[in-house]
C-alpha cells in the first residue's frame, strides 16, 4: 500500500523529495496552476467551504477521505497506483517483455502527444463548467460539481508529472501550454472539439458527465494497459475518481426523468408544451440533448480506420480497455468489416481499434438508457429514449460531414439540414432549458425540474449543508 505524504508542498507517493530537480520544476509549475485555477476554475466560490473527498492513499481503503475545505486549499498532487511486481507487456508485438520504466526513444514523440491530448481534456472540462455553480439545482449538486472540478485538476497534475518526469524540456513546455490553451478560446482552443463546446446548463453537464466522462474512462482504461508503466499506474488510480463523474451524469439524468414523469402524472398528459409550462424538461428535449452529447463524444475515439491506433497498439503504447478479456493480443492476422458511405470495407483489426473501442463504449452507454426506459415504461408511457447512430453528426472518419439521420441512414442533405433541429437542441430548446436554471442553495431543496437524489454523500442526509457559502 502506497500512502500519500500531505506534509510535502506537492502531496505525492512517488518519492518526489528524492529527485530535487524534478521537485523544483514542479514547484515552479505549481503557482501557474493555482493562478489558472483562480482565473478559470469555479467562478466566485473561492471562499466557500465544500465537503470534498480527498485521497490519502491509493488502495481501496484510503483513496476516499472526506472533509470540509476551501477549493483553493485542496491538496492537488501526484498519485500513482502501486506497481505490479514483474509486470509484462500484455499486447502488441512486444507482448511478454518487461514493461518500460523509461520512454523508449522511438516512441517519445507519440507518447508525449498521447499524454498531452489526455492532459488537455482535464482543465478543459473545468473551464467548460466554471459558471455552472451560479445555476445549481441543489446544494447536493453544487458539491458534486466542485468534486468533479478538483479531481479534474488533480488529473491534470497526473499528466503534468509524466511530462516533467519523463520528457525533459519538451515535456515542461507542453505542461505550460496545458495552462495556456482555454476551452472555446478563438486563438488557443483546447485540442479536442468536444472540450470547446459551451456548457451553460445542468442538463448539458449531466449529459457531458454521462457521455464524455465515459469516453474518458475508456481512454484511461486503454492507457492503463500501456507498456509505459508510469502511465499505466497513473491512469489506474485516475479511474477510481472517474467513476464518480459518470455517477453524477447517470443519476442526474435519472433524476430529470423521474421528475418529468411525476409532472406528466400530475398533469395527466405527455404533451411537451404543457410539461414545459409546468417547469419540467419534456422527454423529447432530453432525447435531443442525448443525441447531441453522445454524437459529440463519439468523435473522441478517432477515425474508424486509423494507422495511428494500429501503431500505438503494435508498439505497446496503448491497449484495448480490459485487454485481458480478449483472446488475441497481437492482432496481426485479424480483420474487421467497417461500414463506410461507399459500403463495407474489410480492414486489418489493428487499423480498426478505434471502432472496437467505440462499439464497447456504446454498449456501456446503453446500460443507463435501458434504466431510464424502464422508469418510463413503469410509468405507462410509450416513448423510449435511444442512442443515436455512431454515424450521426460525425466530424472525423469516413462518415464526417455525411447527411445521416439518428438511425444511421444516409438522406438528402436538404432533408438533413431541415430536420437537424428535430434531433439536436435548437436555440429555442436551449433557451427553455436555460430558463429553468435558477440557483437553489437551501439545504435539502431542489429545483422544480429535477428530483432529489436517493441518498446523500458518504452516508450523510440529502439536506446536509455540503457547501457553506460565505
């Protein structure tokens, strides 16, 4: 078991004090991070006392310690899962060889790019969500938002540590750039499009944490398989925190569905206009938000046919999530049929790994959809929520820019343009949802558009004062 030393200026379990050069470099980066947090983190809540979870060790018993503190005082640090003794590479052309403790020279630039791209998503989501505290539907939800924010900040630290520790001057420069780019910035946007999307309402937050953080889970699980052992250990620990982010999304959408069904029962109708007039989010509008954020997140897996994914797997840099569940770990003989607008194309499995991961992701996403549909069915309504086709609204890969409906059917471009507002939120839809975003901060009270959670945090009651506003 590897404990975390909170007496250090930078809490860590990597014996940072034994590498003075690295420690000084990270201590130089630390004030830049804190300045970024003050400028781009949750707006106007620096003095709030928040009930937050902090890791005190990386084993199952110690990673969740609860206490009240101000967010700028949160002890961000560097935590790696314990090393697996005599770990071997589990896939690719070097399968069975010892994992790497240093970066092989031939993979240096590719590994740095992969780490930077992952690292860039962490502060980006904090920036996207920075204004949402002003429209929280409850104090419980406000605390969950802040928990996500501080953990995304620590996940940034995780990637910055790798850049500083293993990539020399290039890594230090990349770490500075992670604070220089900003979500939605015209001149220096975040690397991935989804992380430049504006987020002005909590329905978007719940969809983001359900779909986009779930993509994050799959990316972290693929890195957890990496032959580069420090990256693997870093991501294995990050996954313990990522689960809470997806929990916020799944339970948030569940509570929206529950409240909407209550209003439908009270009114005796499923008419969207009457449901909106009663201050709830009608199910067709929820479906549009699911379509929007799911399709946006699907692009994060990359193109269906990718030489980069083939090279990353063959070299051992990036595996498939849960690699041990597969039979073939080399894939030199396997192939896969990929559907393109021109028809099916058989490609080497190595080149289709993005699509393999995307298919696994969609199956995972279906679990929550089935749960929400059971709620709707039990309430006696015929409507069923669905996931859009993986071809819908794509911006990369063979389906990029193709006029495809939510069922995956190619249609005329004129029809696609005309019907797009049937499938994703229109300006009117967004304005309506935004109109519901009135802040509720009295302990135990909820906004009218969302049901209370089933239980509080860490066995505390729902009406606990999770955030004390100054």
